[in-house]
C-alpha cells in the first residue's frame, strides 16, 4: 500500500485503511513511517518536546566515592509521532501515538528502583548531623553608604601585661578599703547627729554652745559640716575625680557627688544664719554616705580588676575565649583556642558599664539639678534658698548605688572566676556575653587524662608495635582528643610515629596511607561502612579499630571518665541562652554515645557535619572579640566565664536602671519640696530612708550574679 502511495496520482486511503495496515497500537513491533510531502515545509523549532532531565542522587559507597547514575532504559526513549498530510490522517496518527504512550505508561507504572545497599548502610552506620542555617541573599541587608564623620580616633588604654597590672592594682588597695569603711563610719555618726534621738545629750551640747554664743541648731550644723569635710578628705579620690572630669568636660557620676559635697559644705556653713532654717539641718550625713559608697564601689572594681589580672597571669599561653559574629548558623558563636594575653590589659582598663551609662546621664542630671535649684529659689523669689536647693538636688541625683552597680557584682564574680582559673576581660568582655552558640571540643568534655586505654587486641599476624604505631600516627594526624592517650601507649609499647599521607575524614573515622598501606582508624560503625569484617561480639561503641589494607588489625578498648561538672555546665549554658555546638574530632564522641553512656541532653545540642566540625575545632581559630582568658581545661571553667559574664551584664544593666530611676525620682521630689520651702519634709531621717531604699535592689542583684 505504501508503494502505491509513492506513485504519482495513486489512490488515496482513508483513516480506517491506515489503521488496518499499522495496527491498533497494542503491538510492540509497530512500524512508524514518514509520509513524504510533495512540497516540504520548514519544520517548526519546537516540533518535538523533550522530556525533563532526570537527576540521580549521589550515594556514599564503602570507600567514600560517588556512584555514577544509571543509564535510562530503552523503553523510556521518546516515541515518535505520525505526521500525515491531511487532517483525517493527522487525527488518526495522534490517536495512535496516544495509545502507544498509554501502553508504555501502563507497562512501567509499577516499576520501582531497587534500594541501594550502600545508601542504606551509610544511613544505618552514619550518625545524624545538624545543618546550619545560612541566610538567603534576599534577607541580607544592602550595604549602607558610608558616612563622613569627623570623629577623633578613640585612644585605648595601654596594653599592660596582666602581671604588672595586678601589681599596680595591689598597691594601696587594702588602705583604700579601710578608708571606705572609715568613711561609712563617719557617715553613720553624722546620721546619728542629724536625728532627734532622745538618748543623745543635746541639753549638754546646748549649754556648751550657748557659752560660745552659738545656738544648738548652729552647733549641730557646724558639727555635721565637719563630719562631711572629713569624709571628703578620707574619700579624696571621688571629689578629685569629679573635679577632673568637669575640667575635661567629661562629667560622670563622680561629678554629681563633687557638686553635692561642695554645695552641702556651703549650705552647712550658711544654714545657721537663715531664720527659716531653724528646723532643717544640712544633708551632710546623706552626702557623706554617698562619698563612702562611691569609694566602696571604686575599691570593689579595683579589687575585681586585680583578681582578673592575677588569674590571667597564671599561665603564659592561656586559652582565649573570643566571640565571632557569624561563625555557626549565622549567629554569634564563642570559641576557645590557645593564644596569648594580647589586648587583655587594655580591655581591663576601659570604662565599665556604669561609667558608660553616666556618660549620657551625668550631663542631663547636672543640667536638671542646676535648673531645679534656680527655679526653686530664684524662680520663687527666694534666692537665699539656692544653696539648700542645690545641695539636696545634687545629693538626691548622686544615688548611692551609682558606683556600686558595677563594682560590687564584678568583684564577687571575679573572685569566683579566679578560684576556677578564669579571668573576664573587664566590662568589655562581659558586654560581649550574649546569646549564641558555644563551640564544645573534645578537651572540654574530656580533658587530658580523662581517657585511658583499657585493652589492646591485635588480629592476624601483624605486630603489636606496628598496629599501635599506625593507630597513634593516624590519631595524631587527626589531632583529636585521643592523641595524648595513644602517645602514652606508643611510648609504653616502644613503637614509633609514622608519616601519614592523604588523610581523609569520614563520619566515624578517617583513612590515610602509611608506607604504601591504606590505614583505616575509627569506630565499629565506620569499619562496617568501609567493608571491614569484624569478628562476632566486637561491635563495641567505646573502642577504636584499626584496619590495614582492608583487614582488621587492632582494637583498642577505651574508658571515658567524664567529670560530674559537665552535665550541670551544659544545663547552665542552655539556661543562659547559649546553645552548645559539638565540634568533636574523637570518632567515638557522637550524640548517641553521649546520651546512652553519660546521659547528656544531646537533643538540645547541635552536631555539625564532619567538615564543619573540623573547621570549628581548629586550634588556631580565634574570634574577633576577646571575652575571657582561661588557665585550665574543661567545660566547667569555660561555662563559668561565659555564664558569669552574661549574668554580670544583666546585673549591671538592672542595677543601673534602678540607680538612674532613683536619681530621677529623687530630683523630682526634691525640686517639688524645695519649691514649696518644705523644710520639715526634707529632714535627715526622711532623706536617709529614701536614699537607703535604692540600695536594696543593688544588694539583691549583686548577690545574684554568681549564683549559678
């Protein structure tokens, strides 16, 4: 029929005749012909639709190589379509093509790919890992245009070595502490003299004062002024620092206390000559106690700096705890690596949190006190009340916990860290302690001496010295926590280290070449994954196996002794908002072993893939910002530094909140009372109770900072 069609002027056939010749489409050997067109037309560019390309996943084989994707079967090739010349034949050809495609789909609809044994085995023996969160490019903020600012470069304090700093802070430290106690005693004596207590012999004082031409009120005012003058001389650092700050136009909390001391002295000398002041003594006791507490806070910070510098100077090469902003999961991460004390002395001498807060608050309070004093005296038509109004306003603004907010909790924390072997890098280090991740390595969980070899088993005819030497050489090249343990075993057996070439890491172990032989070192699961046959009963989880050229050669049974402080340290880290990240190199230290043997909360720990663990546990990896220095190994001291710094940061912020709140409230109350000339309301008893009330939150916060 086709031959007759090729002849010119031959008979034409219907659709039924064409289908009768080519079949109904159910036959496998159906022949497909192309009908020639007397006038060939250009073929459209998208005449033939292509099927989408299949993507075959890469499967981890026994040797760690990737398996090539299989070729598609012959039945999956595209089926050509019949394209006749007229409409009827086109419809028939399309129907025939659809029938063939339907038959092909029915033949292969229940076909399933056979499961890959290597993939199942890798999934069985490879521990699950956590993937870090990488932000999309759309989430990243566009770079901002730099601004031109004429700002003088900030000069940092000199980077003095910690040992020299400790010696400098120790000079006169105990004498300053004794002077602060004596100043507190002077303030308490002044407070007693300011109160109307019945057991005091005021009648005797009045009789003695009348003999020299003074009234009892004038005599008491002069006595209180003398006590305040003595308190200022004892606490000379505070008025001197306040005057220096004002001269440099950098007022701080000491500037408020300097004005309070100066105006209270002037008010004390002139109070006896004002007729309206017969029932209101100067607030000398409050100002004297303010100087005493300020000196106490200064001494507490100096004591804490000395302890921190002394702890940092204990070793020459301490562990440096630093912070990296985007090391793991695009969030702040804290690392620990061997380093030096560079930058520690400079950070220790920087301004603390209280001084930085008063950098903004002190000028506002100074301006507010002057304005309130002027409005309460000159503004009310009574300029004689200016000294009294300025005295009480500045005294109320110079809150007692102003210098205690950082000094006292810092000294308490520094004392605890010094005993543990850690040194916080001042307020700058504490301010960097926030939420984020904490890199936990082998040495943190199991310090040197915590892992011992309990049993050595050699298989085959390989010498024990050879197996020990190869295993120790591989572990030294892996730079994991077992290096020191197998170094001691190497010396005991009289073996030697060998050079390792082509080291490759895998989940559960590593492979390398030693003297032309392929050496595998890892766990039992790793040996199964690498097709190394283990004898029955040797599937031990806390053991290290060695295979040479694919044959099991040795087994080392290990004993891990975890400190009792590890579990509480992890809990303290997580309660503080810090998520531990296990960057372990020891093949045995996987979440399954840590949970079953040591009952650690591994569901709250992050376990990166082996490649990221190698990067995060690099000994030379240091963050951008120094946080603390450690002189000991272990997770407990690491945790104490980070959690303690975070709690100190919170304590200082809460303490400053109550301090500044007390200053603002005190300024408002004193302005209101002085504008009304309410002398009877601003008595020494009321003033002392109000100022002492703000010490209660500070005492509670200071005792909370090291309770973890």
